[in-house]
C-alpha cells in the first residue's frame, strides 16, 4: 500500500514537472523576433473612390410577444377566518 502511494506521488510529480517545462518552452517560443511595430498607423483615402453596396433589408420588422393572459396564482382562501378562530380555540 505504501509503495502504491509513493508511486502515485512520483507520477504526479513527473506530470507536474513535465507540464511546467512545456509551459516554459512555449513562453520562450513567443520571444522577440526583432519586429518593431509603429504605435500609430494612418491610412489616407483622400484620392481614392470607394464604392460598395449596403447589404441589409429594406425594411425592419420588430416583433414582440403579446402579453400572455394567465390565471392568477393568488388564491383567496374563503375559510381563513374560521381556521384562525379554530386554531385559537385549540390553544
């Protein structure tokens, strides 16, 4: 039993170490490649003519649910007073 528990701990340790080494390898793969990007890029379309079509329907339909009519969930008890008076008599 003790050797079984010890082997499980070694297995968990090996898996954790493997994952940490894999993560370190992936992090180093994302290093600096010497590429420098500008902070701001400006595109000038002053001399260009841009044409296109608007792709949307001619009309918009708004549909909503109608208010549903439900039976009231509140029940008015008709014998409430008699039950209260009966409970007082039982005391």
